[in-house]
C-alpha cells in the first residue's frame, strides 16, 4: 500500500495566505497595462488634437484670406460707377455667401460708402486709401477675419468680414482621433490578455493542478506542455523538488520504523536491566537474611527435639509449640516481604495508574533491610513529612529507595554509621526525597559518570554498577530528576525529585479505571 504524502497540510495553508489577494494575475496585468496605455496615449491624443486644431485653424484662415481678397476685389470693381442702391443690392447678394458675415464699400477717401451684413457695425468706419491687409477680429462668440482690399483700377476699396470658426469640423476630427486611439488601446488590451493567458496564466494553472494532484497522492509531477522557457524550468524544478520530497519522505518513514523498532528494543533491554538489578538486590537481601532466618530455624529445631523426647507437661509442650509458631511466622513474614519485592511485576501493571505513596514505600524498604546483619551497626534516621502522592509506581519507588539505602548503608562506617532518609513536599508540587550518609562520599573523578551503567565505587564482586543507572532510568521515565551532592554528614547525599501524580481526567478513582480496563 502506498504511503500517502504529507503535502496536503502545506497546500491547505495556501488559501489562507491568498485571502488578501483580490485580483487574479490577468486582471492585475490588464489594470497595469491599461494604466500604461492611458499614460502613453493620453498625452499623444492631446498633442495630436491640439496640433489638428491649430492646423485646421491656420488652413481656414488662409482660405478665408484668399476668399476675402477675391470677394473684395470683385465688389470694388463691380461697385464702380453705380449708385448706392445698386451697390447695396450687390453687397446684399454677397452677404451669407461662403461665410461672409459683413461687407462694406469705401470711396477714394477711405470713408465708408455702403455696408451690409448682420455684423456690419464691427466694420471700420474708414480705411486708408489703397491699403490692403487682413487681420483677425475677436467677435464673440466666434472668430472673424477682416480683409481690406483696394479696388485695383478703381478708387473704391472693400472690407470683407468672414467667419473663420471651424469648431464643429475640428471637434468631429478630434472625436475620430479619440475613437481610433481607443480602438487601438482596446485591441492592445485584448491582445495582451490572450497573450498573457496563453503564455503565462494557463501554464501556471496547469502547474498548480499538477501540484494539487501530487498533494492528493500522485507519486510524480507530470509537466504540462509549456512554451515559455522560464515556466518550463519552473516546472522542472517543481518536479525535482517533488521527487526529492518523496525520497525524503520514504527515508524518513524508514527511519521512523527503525526508530520504533529501536525504541521497543531499548524498552525491552531496560526492563531486562531493571529485572536483573532487582534480582541482584534480592540476592543481597537473601544473603543478609541467612543469619536472620538461621536463628529462628535453629530454635524451631531445638524445640522439635525437646518435643520428640516426650515426657513434657502439657503446659510446657504448649509453650514450646507457641514459640515454634512465632518463630515460624517470623520466618514466613521475612520471606514473604522478600518474595513480594522479588516477584516480577506484571507488564501491564508496570505502567500503573495508581500513584506512589512515598511514606509507605520508605516503610516497606526499612522493613526489607531491617534483618540485614550488614546494617546492624548503622543508625537509620527517618524524617518523613507531609508528602503528596507521586507519579512513580510504588513498586518502582521501593526499588529506587532500596538501592539508595543499601548503598548508603554499605558506605557508612562501622561502628558509628549513620544514614538519614527524608521526604518532603517539593516546590513544584511533587516530592523531594534525600538519602545521605556519613561515609567517605563520592570522588570528583567518579561523580560525573556515577549514574552510567557498570560504574561502581565498591570492590570487585560486591556490586554490579547497575543500581544507580536503573534508579536514574526509573526516575527520569516519569519526568523526575536524581542527583548526588555532598552531605552535611560528610558523605554522599542523593536527592530524588518526583513529579506529582497526574490529575485524573475521569472523576472515578484509579481502581475503577483499572476495573473498566
């Protein structure tokens, strides 16, 4: 079965990152390109429109000037020798013809003789004889061109006022230019849109879809057909990255499996080590108990011989039997405590739901070591205050304390040996246990490696060097600490700090939870 990749967790973050992005790549490009076109075409349009207006105005002025000269010369020649009424009729025929808004005829002195047109009042009252010229006259709301033409062979002069306003034509041409500019810009935008879609957006979307397929479980990234070199190289890089991530994932998966196997082996080795040290402690206890058990057995054998000889009163025989019973119960009690400690813990019960009682564990350990003849000359001082329950199971707590107390008893001098075992509440809510002696202490050379396996300060054959290593493993397995200091008695002081029991998530007691399990 193929392992599913862990990429979806990464892909799932992308929408959150893109929530602030409102526009797509094409829209953003269109907005940017549109702004660029506006910045490019707007000044060009205004420049072309102004140039067009100026060119058309200049052309209209030249045309009006030529037209005014032609009309003025014709009128001046035609008005020669005619009466004013005839001249007035002639002028009326010229007004409103080809943009003429007013026209006047002057005599040889330059004084106005006859004038016609809606704007005749704007004509000069007199002109210089034989003077010729053209000038723009500002007559609101339109521009006018005044052309003065002498009569040529006659002494009469003519003044023609023509309209040179071509705003409507210029506006139409400017609108045409604006339409053309807009169409060109729109065509560029459409062309750029399709070009961007074909060369950038569509290949990018295809790459995104290919990456999404990889996130959903595909083993390789299939590259779509891409024309642009940069996007193709990007796709190749993505494919290489995908293959590298897949390879790393498989390597990591194999390492996890290997680590799990190693962890199981280490756990099994630790359990074996704890069991071995437990048996070693049992052996030491049994050796110490040989003398303690030997005396009651010798007494029982003596009582039995006396009873077998017979001839005893019933009261004495009963007294001997009661003594035999007491000695037998004493042997049974000692052996039962030893067997309870030596019994291999149940694997399921090794991870106990019940917390450890420090005070009870200290009492149990003192009971176990009480028969040891090696400790007969050692004064053991117990100082136990109000101590909370701890996270370490009591059977493991007993093993830790037994190792520490037996080591302290071995290190204490004879006679005058002294060992103090104390327990109190720790500032962190757990328990602080201290075992100290008045022995020679721990040398500076041994202290850094004291808790490592097979490190011991005892003579060869008197210690395995595993006791403190086992204690350290048991204490640190529940998050506690163990350290060695210099005792105020002059010897070594071992300090064990244990965390408090974890608060139950179920209001029922731990025993109820065990029954349910």
